């Protein structure tokens, strides 16, 4: 017998590794969220459903819930999850979210993830995540689209110099502010 993090005594045979327990929490949380949506037509508070790090728990829960919504043809729930995931794009979750968007035909989410990942400051970090390895294995066709986004950004980020101010060809300065080009 051992004590868990909440001081409860747990028999040895009930202990599972961390990944299995997180998966179990996600499955139980997903079922609770699915039932909450069916009864009240709203998303529950994702962080309350799982007792995990709130920075990534709500994203992970939304990913699982999106897959369940697609499986059970709950289009409104799928759209709500897609919108939540579009808001919570981060380096450590974007690759798995992109794979999920591809697998469940979430075109807006896919576009947001591709745009985020293709940014030069994000690409290298995303490529070092486990999620990127999963993306390569499960949705290799998305990598072609990602390369196209990277190429498009590369075309738009050509820097032109003029009078000490650097502006990009798309009308933005290096800080992302819109600028009016000088005419001489």
C-alpha cells in the first residue's frame, strides 16, 4: 500500500504509470465534458475537469473533446473545441493540435496551427517536441503544407533597407506595425 498525492492509501496493483493515469483522467474528463455539453449546450470549465497543470490541461482536454465530438457528430461542440484550441496555440501543443485538425477536418484550426508553426521564431522549437514526431508519423502530408507556409513567410519577410528604417515588403516594420512606404 502507498499514499497518493492526496494522502489516500492506494494498493500497489492500482498504481499505474503517469502517462496511463493522465490518459485515464482525460478519458473520464472527456466523458464528463461530453455529458455537460449534451445537457447544458455549453463547454464546462476545462481546468476543473482534470487535476493537472492548467497551462496545458485545458488544451489537452479540448483535443480529446474535439475527437469525441467528431466521433459522435456533435458539430456545435466540435466548433467550440476548435475555437478554444485556436485561442490556446502554444509551442508544446501545436503539432499534436495540427495532427488532430487534419484528422478531424478542422480547417480553421489547421490554418491557425500552420501559420503559428511556420513562423521562424516558432518552427525550430516546435520541431523539437514529441508532438512533431507524432505529426510526422501520423499526418506526413501536413508537412508539405507546412513547408509551403514557411516558403510563403520567407517570401514576405525579405527586408528592404531605407534611411535607417527596416520595413518588410508586406507593409509592416520589424515590430509588426503597419507602415506607409516612402515614395521618393
